[in-house]
């Protein structure tokens, strides 16, 4: 059974736990450095990236997670998690700075502008539902980055080797194919 950690400081934690358990994975809530031990992968959920950064600093998790990413631990960042992974964030300091992408925050408006669409992701199959809530987008990617999906001319899903970054919230739907893609092809 794969042991997948979920950064559990803020954000859509419960929804990731439910999807992982449905995929026969062990979900581990990561709140302290000791929780990072023996993980097969780590999910950085959506939430509010500035708040998450403050909590990562408070619980002294930023450096250990960055080291694990540099050592090749598979990581999946959704929405704020993508912002945490990005090497560059427009008009902000990077957080973990491990995924070779440039990200712009709040690309689709405020919380009241949230929406759900059908999104084509050829690597996964038929179109999936994608929930955008104050979502970022990937402005540009480094060499070797695989662009998996775009919406409205903007990159919203990309893979950098063992790192997967997503602008939207797949965990807020009943379709687990993106998480299944992460677990089966990257972990």
C-alpha cells in the first residue's frame, strides 16, 4: 500500500484523504517534520498560499519538504500547492521553489468568480470536471516540462519529472483520475 502524505496545515485536506483511500492508499496527515518519514509521495493541497507559507515556517516544514523534493519525492500541488512548488511566483517570493515553472496567482478572479468547467487532459482520458477557485496559472515552463492541460490559453496542469502542478481543485469533484494518474505513474 502506498503511503501518501497530505500537508494538513490548511486547505482541502479531507477531500484528498477520501480520494486516496478510495485508491487504496494510506493517507498520512503531515503537520510536523516527523510526519514526513517514510512517505512514498506528498500532496500540497489548495488553500491560501501566503497562509500556508506562514504555517510551513511556523512548523519548520519548508526546508525539509524542499529537501525531499530535491531528493526526488513525488509531489502533487493543487492550486495553492502549485504556487508553493513553483520556482518563480510573479510579484511574490517563491516558497519551495522546486518546480521549473513561473506561476501567476489569482489568474481567474476573486473567490466569487469561482467556476467549474470540463477540461480535456489527453494523458488522463475523457474530459474531467475542473473547479477553479482564485486559481493561479502557469505563465511559462522550463525545458523538459510536460504541459498536460490548458484552459483559455493558459497552462493549468504540468509535470516536471516527479512534480505535478495543477491550477484547479480535482479533489473537489468525484473524478479521481488526476490523483490516480499521480499515484500510478509518478509514485
